[in-house]
């Protein structure tokens, strides 16, 4: 989750140190709005600039040689070579371009400004030095780590060192931070429907950032099991399922406000054991079972109530698969089609059409749950010849086979998953469990206990939003 920190403003103050073997221009010094050009000898560098350079400070060392020029001839005529400046105050050195060097080493005084015109500087007292700015995956070892971009002169401080989600603030106002979570994520995870042996209308919710037990949200418009859910980050929609027969019902909630669900519209084909995903605009429902395995994909525009429209077909008809999205691709993984399936196929959500092969899961299984952080898609649980604890993952942007991620805390099937863009959370499952467990999607590893649902059940749907 993105951390909002105050922007760094004002002046940068730091010591400029180093050495070399040649002399040159030390740029411009501003006093009282007047530009004074100086040529500085090696003896000046040896003596040092003292504490000069900031408003109200002064050059206390002698040893400045050469000529000074400005628009005022009277000023110029009063300055003599090697004059010691013991009382003169100089303004902010934001116009200073420091170049050249001297035959000595040591501190060259204090520079006050945003650093934007400092170039060609060595690492000095900075933790990192580069010709470019830091990135979210720099992964410094400690908060407060410093980085200087030697091309632009901007200096950065690390304010969040979460692995691969670093945040840096620069002296010129540049902020380096992870992209905000896509709109189809949110801080509230919602679980709806399912069965305890009797069809359930229960909707309960969690705050994904904080572990704990679920809280009652409201009721579905129709009690049903083995439905699917997705959201646009504001509305959560639940589609299909089984009542006393296959259902085409779509109902919805406003995720920010606890309440009962309302009618949204109907699927193009009534079915259960389907799955769903979203790009934050469209909600897609794929696969399922009608009296045979279904390859149907249909969609809605989540912001607007109405019936679903045909989108295309999966590469193979199957039930009890799972789906997730990176906002561009919608990916469907696993399921059952005369046998356990390892198939992963995908569609481009913006464009209607049939699915294309993506790769294979690490283990063929059905009844699993999937979510993503907008980059990685993770698939957890399911059934092989027994309940599975497998979590595997893909990088959604690149077609390929899945890789091992870790294990759920409890092996189970017919569970459901949602994400806030950082944590992936699984809830429920059979045999009739109230378990909620979670992972941090960016980092492979086993799931950890999160809390409990209000009612133990399986065959439920899940989504997230704010």
C-alpha cells in the first residue's frame, strides 16, 4: 500500500568534498541579486570556503584570487585580488555550477540549494550514486538511505524500504513510489454466499491490511452456492451459482457501505462453478457447469446495472476454475474438464474474443481460488485426489507456465480469494471451514493465518474495494 509522506521542500544543505588535479571555474556566487564570477586558485581550495554559500553566512577564508565582475563598476573597482571576505553575506547558491578542482582534498564548504545543478559529483557521503534516479526495487538496507543522481544533481532519501516497493523523495520534489493499486483492488475484502450444507446468503468482510475476524456486511439478494465475484473497486458483483437449479442472477453491493445486495441483471447463461475477474471497468464471468462443462465468457460494465453480454469462449469448457487480472489480461486457471485441468488461458479484457493459451499450472486441480497484485497472479488450494495446499503463481504480462509460490495454511477446495494489491487473502473452503489465510504477493512463501469468517462455508465468491 502506498505510503503518503510530506513532500520535501526547502533547501538542501550538504558538504561538498573531493579532490583532483586541475583548476577551473567554481561557477557563480550571488550576493544581493548580483552575479559575481570568480576564478579560484588551488590555494583557495586549500584554505577552503569556510561556511560560506548560505544566506546570512560569510566567506571567512582568504585565498580567493582572480577577478570579480558584476553589473556595477563601482562594486568591481572596490574588490582587489586575494581580498579576505570576513563580513560579506552571500545568497542561496542555486545558480552555482561547481566544476573544476584543486590539488588538495577536503571539505569545500557548504552548498545550499536543491542540488539540481550539481553534476559530476563523486559518491562522497551518499549511500548510492548513479547517473539516474532510484527505483522502487532499489531495496536499500535502511530508512533514510541517500542517493544522488549525478546527471540531474537531485538527492533522494528513502522513506519506505518495503522490498520491491520502495519510496524515495527527492530534493527537487521528485517522488519515486510504486504505482497505486489498480481500481479493482481495495482495502476491504468481501466474501459472499456459499454453502454450509444449506445455501447461504451471508456477506461478510475484512480489512485486508489488518489481520482479524470477518464482520457481517449484509445478505445476498438470493441464497446460493458456487457463485463468482469481482469488482470495480466500488461495486462488488456476485454472479451465477446454484439455488435449486443453475442461477443466472447477478446482484451487487456498494463495498464501502454495509447493506444487503441489490439486483444487477442476469448472466447470458445460467450456471454454477464459474469464476470471475475485472479490469476495473468490465467484469467477466468464465466457465462453469450447466449440465456439461461450459466455455462461456460473458461480461458486464460494472458501473451500470444490466444484463451480461457475450464476450467469447475459453480454450476448453471447464468448471471450478479460478481467475485474476492485471488490468489488461484476464487469466483463467485450472478447473475440471473430464479430469483435473492445469490449463491457464487468457483474454485481453478491453477486446471481446476467445481465450488464448497462456501456460500450465504446476499442479492440475479444480476448486481453487485466485487473485493478483496487478503483476503476479496467484492460484491457491483446490482438489487433486485430495485437498490441496498448493499456491503457484504467474507473471500475468508474460505467457509461461506457473511456478511454485508456497503453501496455504490449510489444504482445501472451493475457497475464494481477493487482494488489496499487497496481500492476497483466501477465505472459506471445504470441508466447511471458516479459515482465512494470506500471503504477501510480492514475496514467495507460505500463507499465514489471518482470522475467521463469520460463518464457516465453501463455494463462496470474493472481491475487494473501498
